[in-house]
């Protein structure tokens, strides 16, 4: 199975900061990667699919990039409502796997 | 409004069984593949099983080891997960998730990401 790693595991940033989260796959997956945000007690919410496509209704401050094994989620200007845990997920083949998550809190 | 509603979670002893259900509304259920994803308390997301439309393309995570069966009833717009031989490590919130419509680019089509999730149903395996 393809393994995903994320870095950092957690971060604390101020409102307005640019935040970058990295996801690395154990083998090449093309662009078959999605990003989700999850807030405590809630289900995940799709942010980005096919590595860089913004899901409808997601603010444009979120962006994704990368292909192959290295991917990035960027929040261009962190907002108070952006706290939560962010997960990457590959869908290149079965079994699908998720990264371990990056927890973002607001300073 | 599109919606997924899970039910069936409960406290069960190790070795026991449970059947989870996920009722879909607001979209043409039979046209979409569906998955179950779980999350142990305080832990990350873990994909469990997938079923395509109309019931082909059934796949499971390695840890299932023949204990779980995913199925669907398109006439009832409902997804199921039958879980047998439950273990303490199966304790988790179980979410059903709808896979997206296909997005095609450069001759490749993608659909195995999840654009709609239910609120989950809690399974606790403990003696």
C-alpha cells in the first residue's frame, strides 16, 4: 500500500500568515491526491482534488500543487476559521490511504 | 439538499457483530461509488471499504481481513457495512463518504475522492 507522510504534524500561526503543509507519497501517484479539512467533532470537508483543483465553495486562499510524490497545500492568508486538522488522501489505486494529519491552530 | 446519515453504531463485545447503515438523499445514489472511512478516537482517518455502482468494484482495507462486508440497496438509497468478529481496535467513528463525479484531464479521469460525508456513527468494541 502507498504510504503518505505529512509535515509538519502541527503548526501554530497568526491570522494573515501564509501556511504551507507538505504531503509525500511512498511512490508516484501522478495527480491522484486530495486535501481535506476536519474540525473537532465534524466530518472531513473536501478542499482540493486532483492535486490542485479547488472544490466548489472553498475559499480561494486555499491552493494545492505538486505531482508524483510531493504535494503542497497552501493557505495564502490564514483566517481564524481555518483552525483544524488537514489530511491528504491518495486515490491512485486501492487501498486508498490518508496522511497522518497536520493540526493548525491560530496564535 | 444532499445528505448522508449513518446509523447502527453501538457498544459491542469483542467477537460480536454490527450492521451499519448510511441513508443517502438529495442525489442519484445509484450513480455514485461509496466508501466507508473510520476514525479511532483522537486518531486520523482510515479508509475501510469501497463499493462501486451498481455494486461492483468492491475493495477493502487490509485490516478488514474478511470480517467486513460492504453492500448497497439502490432501491432504498442505502449503503451498508456488515462487521463481524469485531476487535477492540475497530473502535471508531465510522463515516460513509460519497465519491465524486469523474474529473478528466489529459486523458485521465479521477473520481475516488470524497465530496460528501455523513456525520458518522460510533462503534465501540469493549468487554
